[in-house]
């Protein structure tokens, strides 16, 4: 038997190797290529973030509308928020976003150790943010500034009794401060919920990164989570000036 019939030509072997398609274990069968799967995942994340923008945008609009209607109450109530704590949380979130960006880069260049460290630091800064926010919430609880039956307007009706240099509000206008705190807890609470979800996902991604899931070219989960985390950062960059900074004192 002619051996040339049983042994493929070397040139044919090279062509076969060049056209061989290596399938990653993360590749789902309903996608033709890994790149198509990556693009579909990225599009889905952007679509999700668009719905989140509309969700938070509605609350931003409600806040600005009510602030225009009850400006004295909103201005006095916003003065009770701690600018230093808000500024600390802003710096913390910017730091976490920077670490997440480095983490995405580390995943793309397949530096597993750097990726794990950056994900841990992102989680650390996220937990600090939630701790500071919990301290702020506790202060509002002690002052009876949580909307509901126990809400107290005495600090706004008679600020001198609390050593606060503010113009006293009428009882009717003082009641409108409850709307401010309702929107404050709604907006910062939803933001904190997104942070908690993100931190849970960070624990999961860190575990996967440690075992090397993102060290072979499969980085879509890291990239998509990076988009989510940066969105959470950006939302806070709007919340901080909107709630803590703008027109903190009524105009006279």
C-alpha cells in the first residue's frame, strides 16, 4: 500500500491547523463565535444601563420638581446632610472605580494576580462606602428624620433650640422637609442597593478570577461588570451635588 495515501501532506496539515477553531469552555452553543457572544453580552449590559438611567432619571426629576415647589424646606433640610461624609464617600467611590478600571485592564492582558488584587480593593472601597452611608442613616434615625409617623419637624420650626443658625420654618412648610428626606432615602437607598448587589457580584468574580477563569482570553464578565460599577459611581457623582451641595442656604 502506498504510504502517501495514509499520511497527509505536510502542507495540508498546516492548512488544517490554521483553520482549526479553538472553542473556549465558556462559549455557548447558540452563538456562532466567541466575539458574537461577547458583543451580545455587551449590548445587553448597555441596554440594562439604559433602563437604569431612566429609573434614576425619574427620581432626579421628582427631586428637582419638589425642590422648586418647596424650596425653603428643601434648602434647610439639605443643610442637615454632612458634606464631609458625602465628600469622603465621593473619594471612596472614585478610588473604587479606578481600581475596577485597572482590574479590567489586568483581565485583558491576562495578569491574574493584579486582577484579583484590584477586585479585592474595589470590594474594600465599596464596603467603606456602605459603612459611611450606614452611619449617615443612623444619624437620621436618631434625629427622627426618617419619613413616617415618628418624623420630627421641631429642628426646622425652632432651629435655635438645637443651636442651628437657620431661619425657622412655618409648621406647614416644615412638614415639607419630610418630602426631602423621603427622596433622599429613596435615591441613596436605591444607590446603596446597587452597591450591595455589586459587592456580592465582586465576591463571585474574585473567586472566579482566583481560579483562573479570566486568564485565557474570556474577559466579558469583567468588562460588563466594570460598566455596571462605573455606572453606580456616576450616579453618586450626580447625587452628591444634588442632595448635599446645591443652594444649601435659602436666598435672602
